[in-house]
C-alpha cells in the first residue's frame, strides 16, 4: 500500500519526519530550558498557592485630610493594580480595606520587594520652574543612596542639567546646546516671588548656606532653602513635605557628578496628569542611553509650551525647569526656546529597568495619595489545598474518560490523538513554567479550568482531521491518499476556527486589564499551541503511520477499517452495488 | 466499532439523519423557552455577586487553633454567604465575606468569636472594597464589544453576513442561558465565573465556525443545480458533521463533568463548582446552538435571498414533475450529484437525500434514478 503512487503523495505530504523532529527538538529544548532555569512548576496564583499581603495606609498630609476619600482611594487601587499587574498575567490583587487602607496581594514567588516599590511609589510628577539651585553640603560626594521614596530615588541618581538633559520637542531636536547650566549656581531672581535677590553667583561647589536671600512673602521658604542640606537622607525625604503644587517648594536632586543639589522651585507649571503617555526608549543617536519620552495631552502641551516660552527669556538658572518626581528633582533641563511639540523627554543615566519603571508610572498616572506600608505578611491559598486536590483528582478522572472514549471510538487512531494531547500538554506546561519568571505569569484556578476546556478545542482539531480521513476512506481510497486529501480540508477548518479564538484572545489582551487580560493570554497561548501541535505533530505522525501496515491495511483495531467504516468498494462509486445513497461530503 | 461508529458510517451514507432544518421551529421554540426562563431567572433572582465585585467585610483574627476549612464553614454559617479564608503569617486568619454591611458585620464578629474561641475584641473587622474594580469590568465590556464587531466583520468576509448574524445569535443564546442558570442556581459570581463565561464565548464561536465551514463548503456552487434547496444542503451538512460535533462535545464535556460532578459534587470543592457549572452549561449550550440554532437560522436567512428562492422554485417544480411521472421525487433525487466537479477531484459526491420525507430504509436497494438529471 505504501508503494504505489509514491511520487505524488510524497511530494504532497512534505517531509513528515522533519516536522516531527522539529517539534521534538523544540520540546526537548524547552524542557531543558525549564530545568536549567530551575522553574519546573508554573507559578500559582494567590487562590492556589497563597502569597504575600501588603497593607498600605494612606498618609494624611497637612491641609489635605479630605483628600482621603473614596474616589481617590479607588483611583489609587486602579493605578496600583496596573502597576503590579501591567500585563494582567501576574494574578496580583489590589483592594481597599476600610477607609484608608489598601491591600495588595501578590502570589508566592513574585519579587515582593520590587512589588512593594511599585505600589508604594506615588509618582507625582511636576514640572516646576527653577528659581534657585546650588550644590548642597560639602559632603556632597557621590553617594547615590536611595532616598525615602524608593524607586524615584533611582531615577534621581544620574540626572542633571547636562547637555543630554534638555527638553526637546519632537520636531525640533536642536533646541539647545550645552551651556553653563550644568554647574549653575543659584540666584533667585524670581517673578514668582516678586522679590529681587542679589545674585551672588558663586560659580563653584559647596556654597551651602544662604547666599541667596530673597525678601518678601516667601522669605520663610528662602530661609528654609538656605538651611536645606540635601546630603542628609532624612532632610531629602522631607524637603518638599507639605508643598502644594501651586506653591513654591524646595527639592533635592543629584547632578551628573553625583553631588546633591538643592533647588528652590516655583509653582508647578505642568503636572503628571498632563502626560498622555510615556515610553522608555533607547537613544541611539546621541548614545545617551535610556531615556523616557512623554507625550502631553493637548492641555498639557499648551501649558508646557507656555512655560518653556517664558523660561527661554530668562537667565540661568531661571531658564531651567525641574522635573520633580515624588519630591526629587529627576532632571533640570534648561530651555532655549518655547517647546510646543507636545512632547518632552527625561534623560539621565537610567538603565533599562529604571526607564521602563518610570515610564510605566508616568503612563499609569500618579497616585492621588501617598501611602505608607503598614504591614507585610504571608497569606495562605484562598482556596484550600483540598480544593486543588479535589480538582486535580476530578480532572484526572475526566481525562481518563476522554482517553477511554477516544480508544473505544477511534481505536488505533486514538494513539495519535492521545500522543498529540500529551505533546500539547507538555508544551503548555513547560511554556507556562517558563513564563513565570519571564513575565510574571501566574496560574489561577480559572486558568486551570480554561486549560481543561482547551483539551476539547485541541482534541477537536484531531477529530475534524480524523473524520475527514474516514470520509475519504469511505470513498474507497486507500489510507495514504486519503490522508493526503483529507488534510487540506481539515487544515482550513482548523485555521478558520482557531483564528476566531485567537482574535478573541488578541482583542481582549490588548483592550482589557487585570484578570480578563490574564485569561486572554492563556486562551491565545493554548490556541497557538493547538495549531502548532496539529501542524507539526498530528499531521506528520498521521502521514508516517499511514504507511504502517497496521493502519494502511485497515486492521480492525486501527480505527480505519474500511469495512467497519462502511466504505465503498475501491472502484469509486457504482450505483448498482452500493446503496444509492450519498456520502456526505463532510 | 461502537454503535456511534456505525452511526457515523450510516450518517455518512445518509441512511440515517435528522431533519434539523425542517424541524427548526421546534428547536427555536425550545431555545426561546429556555432563554426566556433564563432571563426571567436573571430578572427575578438577580446575580449573586461575589466579594471580588462588590466588596464585603474582612475579619482578621489573632492566632487560633481552628483550621482554615473549619473557619470557612463557621463563617459561611454565620453570614450565609461564601467566605474566603486565608491563614496569615502570624498564625491568625483573614476571613472575607461578601455582601456584608456594618451592622451585619458585628453580628458575624460575635458569632465568629464564639466559634473560633477568640475574644471578640481581638477580631478586627473592616469593610473591603472590590478587587475586581469597575475599571476592569468596563474594560472587559469594551473589549467584548470590539471583539464582537471584529468577529462579525471577519465572519462576514470569510463566510457571509448571514452566517455572522447567526453565529452572533447563537453566541448570545449560549451566554444568556449560562448566565440565567447561574442566577437560578444562585451560585456566587466570582472572577472565575466571568473567566468561565469568556471561555464559553470563545468555544461557542469556535464550534459554530467549524459547523459553518462545512456548510460553506457544501453550498458552494449550489445555484448551478436544481435538485436541492439550500435548506436540504444545510441539513446534509449538519448531519455530516454530526459525528465530529458529538465527539468534540463529549471530549470537551467529560473533563468538565469530572470537575463538576466528582470534584464539586462528591469531593465538595466549593469554588470548583462555580467555574465548572458555568463551563458545563455553556459548552453544552454552545454545541447545541451550533447545530440546532445557528445553521437553521442561516438556512432561514438564505432562503430569503432571490437566488435561493429561485432555486427552491426550480427544485420544487422539478420534484413535482418527477412525481407526476410516477416517480417519487425523493427517489428521483436520491443519488444525483448536484455539483459538477469531476469525479476524480472530489470524492464521489452525490446529492443529499431529502431527510424530511425519506426514511432511510425506504431508499435501500432502490435503483437508479429515473430520468431528469438536472
């Protein structure tokens, strides 16, 4: 049976051995990778494995007690949810507790330190005009230790008004050239304060105390500025406490030499809510490394254009503005012209992670409140261990029934079906295990159930294929041509229907957030694997087995016995012999 | 081969078959009945939203000797709602109960302190907000909306708009029934339920598309012959994919049935019940609607098309003519190929029999058709 018609069917069927080898190599490689990486089990969600629970309490700030209300708390929950669960696959949960607490639950095995930083960072961003700035404290030396607000401090370590540090409009990048601003020292001649100060312009370093004394309403702030010592972490942490966006404020930041610089800043001109979206990009042109580009909303773009236009008229350092993130000056570019392009960028010596974290926070918005960590504790699985156990037993019994059904119905063919299901299961498991460390993927109970339903969809592909083959055999074909002819039709059905599933997965993944997104991910993954397994495993295996005598001769246990299938005699149809009925062209 | 296997062969040969399209009114009626029941159930009983959606109360206890499972029982007894119990690192318990207000929370606290044998002063009660916030829900709706539009466009291009409409009707049918049953049974709606519903949405469409694919293939070049109406061919198409539909449904339902009846029923795993029930009902509804609702609906819509109406007229005229010649129209049409593809290109395809009026046995052994080929 294998011999005749060799030329045609061999070319039509490609090289089944090669596909099989390919997928087996892929399985071995992935499994090897899994064992090498040491993550041999998928990460489980809170409901199955428990995890860490962080309780955060909203800090009431003087004069803003009413800020802790339901709306702000809900906004904070949403933002935190997106920060810890940006891809939707990490199964982190965020909810309010009581009036002023937020609980963040993170599944076991997550980097809880990183998560704590992510949820705790306020990410309040302001663009403030610089009124005065100078290097603070003699001991300013490079000590890039973190300040209070953890992740913001990272961003602050490399900033300064160097030449890479300009705000550049998207369309006109040649806005500025380096000037002396990098080492500019404070002189507080400010419109905002309406107070002329005598520029004492000390051109170099540690001129800490009071060289700029402005008179007038804000003399108190001036005095504080004079006394500010940014080298002390405790001072830095509180430098801008109580500052409202509409007031002048003090802030600290680190310059490119690693020195702490103190700032006296005007009222916020633009704030983080004016940022439409932010992105971490690698600056290949100037080789300046990672930076964060921001697109403003239309309102933000106008405000930004106004302030830069105003600043461009002024003398250093008042032609600078400071980008203040959670009270730290991240960057203090100077302005040479009004920037109306609606974009700005923050550069500095970010590494990739820092740039991405910052852009995430800017995109997802600032927390409307600041929070302090109240407690961190472990929690056990929300579903008791016995539930998982019961589920696994039940699932195993169900699977055994599936196998029995397939064997009874498809006999020999069921070997192919079961082998394909196994391959599919192994691939799913290994990929899920690998995705745990890679993108924080965690498996929860609904996802496990979804995977069980995926058995049906995967098996359907084989069933469609098998039924096509059997129909061809019923037409009186021998097995090899039957397989060759059945495949293109089965393939179309499989692709069309899997495309619908994949479309659902893709749309939901792009549009939604949280657990729905996680579900979409799992659905997309299983659908893709279904196609891969059918194309690279089931079909080649079927082609190869069709050459075996057991199947090709239609052994009664092969599931392809022409007699049992009610096949017509080999000589195509002959109305006299067969019942005058009509094979369905299924 | 099993009986089902014989059935497969007989279905294939057209010896048996069910007139899905002809009897569609019965199934439409049944579906409308079930759907109305579901909607009434939904309207009357409403959905019992879980703590993840509506928030509730959380009780934090000091270290206690009571096990998590026991505490869960106590909490459910005291509140009448589902409870989520977790053990904290301190050895205490965190008990979350949905649908509880402040007054009720004090009651539960007292009950808990008795059951758990801890001082009620030491139990910390607080209200918690939903972890599945409005934003997640809104985005999910938005995503669904976009998906529906895209899938209708896709089906309209890959198949045709009538099939897109029918697939959508079948989808809504499945989801309504599943949600309705949820309301009737009174299970709490958890994120797992929603995920289950989305899974069904995917499966229902998938299954419908597989059936439509066969329908599309068989109705190709339909107007070139005058032996079969669209409905006849649609019916044949369903019957020919019936074995596949049954097998797929069995394979998909068995593991879920295992979860529902063994895991949930016998072993008593609470949350598994929630998910597997929605999956079980939804999968069954999805398989049912592809065959009994979606395809007949396409046939209904198609028969209104002028070309198909003409075809039907021609077919009926031809059958009438055949009948007047003393041949039963069914037999006359029994084994004629309706498509003109050469025999070596397609499996020897012969036309579908008219299942409506032609019991399988009668056709046996009847010879060649007389006259009138096409």
